[in-house]
């Protein structure tokens, strides 16, 4: 009888020890899993960068007054990677001269005349590629650079430049001289500012 009790006691001890071992292994595995999860937290997905766009713009607005003819003009030129825009207002006496320049350079097949208004248009399946509208004392030109050929864009840009000189009574040579004189003035001002900055540094060093 005592032998049976002893055997039962040993089996109970072995069962308890086995349960303790299982619990210990479970706790160890749980801590190991938590530790590994904390160390390997996935990084959040990166936000995709927006598509790059490249757009440059050059805008020039000039006004001039011809005292001899008692007339004034206003020209606005805006050019980007996508389009070219030219707008001009001038004395109505210049309209015939501007019309002659346009008729010489533009295709007459795309011309529509309504009264005193002359309109050149060129369209594609994507929309309007070119439009030029001349009325008394006003001119507007638009070119879609993405649809028009490079040669045509350059041609219209040069034509707009010629018209600008005509209606304002200036010349390319005069503009070049003015730009050169302006650059020289800016260079002289920069040199004076540099010399003044050097003197300020020397005075600070002496103090």
C-alpha cells in the first residue's frame, strides 16, 4: 500500500514538473515573440513623389510713346514650355502696317475676314494650335508649343518681335544698346556694393 502511494506521489510530482516546464517554455516563447515583433516593426510605406513638371516663363511688358506721332503702344509677350502669347495695343494708324506683315508671313488659307477683323486659326484634334486676331489698334497671337512644330514657333516668335519694334517705333539695335547700358549700370552698382562690404569687414576686424 505504501509502495502504491509512493508511486502515485512520484507520478504527481512528474506531472507538476512537466506542467511547470510547459508553462516556462510558453512564457519564454511569448516574450521572445513580443521582443521580435518590437524589433521588426515594418516601416510605413513611402509616399510616392508627385510627377515632375518643368515649366519656365519669360514675360516682357513694354510701353512706349512716340512724341512725333503723338501715339503710344503696349506690348506683352509671355512664353512657357506649353505656349506662346503675344498681345499688343497701338495707334490705329499702325494697323495697316501690321496687317501687311501678317499677310506676308501667314498662310492665307487659314484666314477669315469679318469686317475690319482678320483672324488666322489652325486647329488639330486636340484643340486650337494657333490663333492670330488682328483688329484696329490691337493684335493677339497664341501658339500651342506642344502641338506646333519648332520651326513654326520660332517663326511666330520672330514675327512678334518684328511687330513689336514696328508698333513701338524702336529697333533691335536700340534695344541691344539699352540692354547693354542697363547691364553696365548693374555691374557698376554691384562693384560699389562689393567695395563697401569689404570696407565694413576691414573695420570690423580692426575693432
